[in-house]
């Protein structure tokens, strides 16, 4: 019984560790290997880096927009009796 539980635990650890190696950059680097010339590979890697950079910039902009939307207007106030947020039209 101990051997079976040990093997199950070992398999589980192996499967979980394999999941961590499949990242966006890892897959992107492997996709550029298919090009035959070093120039084509370098161009592919440069495009992927640019796409990843653009993606990160877009995420940052989305986060900033979300934070700005969450901030209440300076003219808004919260009623103490009902805790209702009231803003002028």
C-alpha cells in the first residue's frame, strides 16, 4: 500500500512540474526554430518580442483604466446614514 501511494505521489509531482515549463515565451521560442536561416529565426524572435512587449503595454493600460474607473469622482461623497455613494450629475 505504501508503494502504491508513493508511486501516485511521484506521478503527481511529475505531472505538476511538467505544467510549469509550458510558458508563452517557451512556446514562442520553439516556434522560431522551424525557420531554416539564422536571419529568419532572428526576425521571428524579434517579432515575438515586439508582440509580447505590446501585449504587456496593453495590459498595463487596461489596469490603469480599471484603476481610474474605480476611483470615485472628487465631487462624490458617501452618506453616513446609508453608506450610499452620491455623485452629482
